[in-house]
C-alpha cells in the first residue's frame, strides 16, 4: 500500500523548500508561525491507495478447457481457449461433447454437433476447427491428433502436455500426477482420457509467460535484448533436408536440420533411408538403420529421433506424423508445410508448385511424396530456430487471436495464416494474415496502385508513409496504413499493418483488409482490436 498526504493550497512547498527546512530550521519555524497566525490552514488529509488494481478493473483472465483422448495408437486433442467468461458458457456442452464423441475408422465423427456449433475453416496441423458463438465472443475448438509414443508412459505424455498448457497460461509447472488434470470418461475411446481446466494466473498484472511459453517470439526490430540469440548461435540451422511421405490417412515427416557441412555429409544416406523406408501397421520400420545411426530419445512431438554422428557434430533426424487433411488437396498441404519451413529458414514464401519441393519416390508409401532441400539466408539468425520446442506434443497454431464479432471464415491458401470476410454480404471486405517479404515503399506503392488504377505519384506515396500509425503487435513495433482512392469515400480502400519479423526487414507479417471504402472504414475499430489480440507462434 502507498500513503500520501494532500497539503492545503495555503502551504505549497516547492522542492527547494525541503532543502531550506533542513538548512534553516529557525527561519522555517518563523515562517510556519506567521502563516498560522495569518490564515487558518485546512487539515492535512492522508489517503491510503492500493498498489494493485481492484478485481473489477483487472484484465480478463484466459481459461483453457482441454481433453486428451487415447484411441488405439493415437491421441486426440480437443481444446478451447479464450476469456474466462466466454469459455465458462460452453464448459458443460464441451465436456459432454467430448464424453459422447464417436469414432469411425479411428477418427472422431463431427456430423451432429451441439446447437450453435459449426465446422470452421481448415487450419494447418488441425483435423478440424469447430466455431462456437457465445454471448461474449466467438470461440474456436481445435481438434487434432498425434501418435501415442510407445517409448514413454501415458502419465508422462499427459504431464508433458498439461504442463506446457500451464506455461502458456502463466501457471507454474505441477509435479502432481497428470499435472493436476483429472480423469475423463469417454465412452468410445480407450481408458485414461483426461480433462484439463486451467485459468491464467496473475497477481494484478497480466502473466508474462504466455503467449510465448515454450516458443521464442519473433524479435523486435534492432533489439538490444542481451538474451536474444546471437547470429553465431543460430548458425546451426543453415540447411534443412525434409520429406513428406503420405501413407494411408497419415503424413509422415522426416527432417534433419543443421550446419551446411554436417547436413551435406548425411544427404545421400538420409535420402536413401527415406526412399527405402518400410511400414508395418502404418508406421515406419526403424530397425535396420544406416551405419552410424542410432535410435535416440524421442521428443514429445516426435514418433522417433535418430541420432547421426558426422565429422562436424551430431545431427538428429526427426520422425513425426500428422493426419492427412482429406478435405484439402495434397498439393496445397505440401505447399503450406514447405512454406512454413521456408519461413523458419528465413526464406520468403514460394509460389512455385510444391513451394519448390521435388517429387520423391518412396517405394512402400502412397504416391505424392516430396523432397525438400532448403539453405537458410544469412539473415535467418534473427528468426526463431527451426526446431520443435521440447515438450510440445499437440501442434500449435502459428497465429492465435480473438475474432471480432461478425467476422466470417475467408478463403485460406498455402500462404495465408488466417483469412476472413467482413462487412455486409453485398459489400464485403477481405482480411488476410500472411508472412512475406518486400520493401516497405514498394508494397505501399503497389497497394495504392491497386485502388487508384495506375501509377501513383511519388508525393502520394510519401504522404502515405508519413501518415502511417505506429502500432504494437505481439510486442513488436509495426506500422498501420490506411490507403484510399482520390475520393476517400468512394471505390476501394486498404487497411494494412506491417510487422517486421527480423531486424533486416526481409520478412514481415502483413495483416491486410481490402474492400469497399465504406466497409473498410467501419471495420477500423475491429481491426485495431484484432491486432491487439494477435499472438505469434512463427
């Protein structure tokens, strides 16, 4: 608690008065006596002010409800996160939905959904998204699947995930069984399903651990943070070799990342290993490994890790699996993953077929396997390492956000992290979230040309750059541009925010709304709210 006094105007002490009182106590006493005799002073009133905000003024806490449901060789994850009040409104139907879920061919049946629930847009690494409207806001329930690890106990796998979720909400790690999760009875699943109910913890200020628990956030431009990885520390991610191998309903990923010299030394045996891999009951056989390769400790996210000694250091080959998205064309799934890897290596997205990947012949797999060979740009040291965080089990969204009321799912593509349609149906605007490259002035000139039908004078571009608003997105300083035609109330307009993802400016996140000028103007506050809620997991 803090204490301070309100001193009446009849006795106003300036800073130098305190020094005067210490050096000349007699004169000060005389002055006080004179003032007392000349004018009656109001009494000094002392107030006690709390140093913490009252509960009603605290920011809303986040709440997470989640379930881990084992089914055969797989674990199904059902999860929803959002403001505590909104999540509380769907707690009962969400739990009932998970308890009563049915499976067909090993996958959950998502046909008869609870009232008010609907299938949402497809997202990378998810089997499905279920959109749920509440009185507070729209929530999204993620449904995803990973293979159960045979080299780790069920209790350990549960604790790894729940503690990771706890970290995301700013809660301390729990040493209790299942990290304080509780048993859940799911009729059509295997025993030992678990239920998680977490509320973000803070003591008067928002938690500092989320949203980047277990992840390295993109650095702010020209950061002086001494804890930031040095360029030398990131040199280990100079080259990546990877393969996407479809097999039945699954996609298997084989990947190795390291220095150029180390990766080059394993290129031939690694490719041969993938091309000749055998499968037993849908999983790769990892018994007869190439000479010098050993089975390592599997990470939580991985089916297996293979350790490879090279003359310049040890590498590890990751083997993991995700469910193939039947509703999405295979080429699009490939391009989405390859462009994600390109971003991890500091490379811009590719518009080429398969995002630059090459066809690969894997004898025992289905057709369509892809080989990827990426060499990082020298500036990629500023980007997060191209690795999966230790303990990560469930795939994470690359961006998370709070969707403003009335925003509808838009058209997704391999480049888009999110897409929405907003405004009236007869005059909609489109919003896209895309990581890409490009020089700032060039982008502004191109966008102005899109809404002004022609070459835009330099002075117009200069003014647009000058009028940009400073914004902060996920702790990173960016710029927001509102671009209109010559008549700001007619034709099309663009509201675009550019957030640099590294100090060199080669990669940025673009949040761009394009549509009728009136619609764009009316969505200005909603875009601002969306930007404030945006969290990056790139």
